C-alpha cells in the first residue's frame, strides 16, 4: 500500500472553491480507500518563513496536509491525474503496511 501526503495552504483555491475541498472530492470521485485533511497550527516551507496562523494579529494561511492511502498503482495514477488539474503544493509518498493485530 502507498500513502500520499499533499501539503498546501488553507486559503489556496482551485477555481472558486477551496483547494482542500477540491482535492478531497477528487479523491472521493476516484474511490480512494481513505483520506483525511488536517489543519496545521504552525509550519514553514521552501521559503523558510514560519507561519503561525493561530498567533494574534497573524495573517498567515494555516497549513493543510491531506493524506490518503490505497494500493500503490492507484495512488500513483490518482496523483498523476491530480497534477493535470493542479500543479502546486508539495506531495510525498510512503510505502505503508496495514497493522493487523
């Protein structure tokens, strides 16, 4: 199995809707096994500028991480299709094993 993580800013848009909603609907449409969007409290990216959206008087966009999991072939195909519609963000993948007790 493969897990993908997509890092974006909360206020990023795809057309006129929030990017995180667009991505979650895209994953649902492609019948991914499971996905979750997380709102970050603090973060930084390649620009090396710390974002603290919870701090008073901050105008920083909260970081968002969307993580999803499925069979490796399906995850890679969905990411390829997603990239045809959205080029931004930072995406990483990890091979994972389900835990069966």
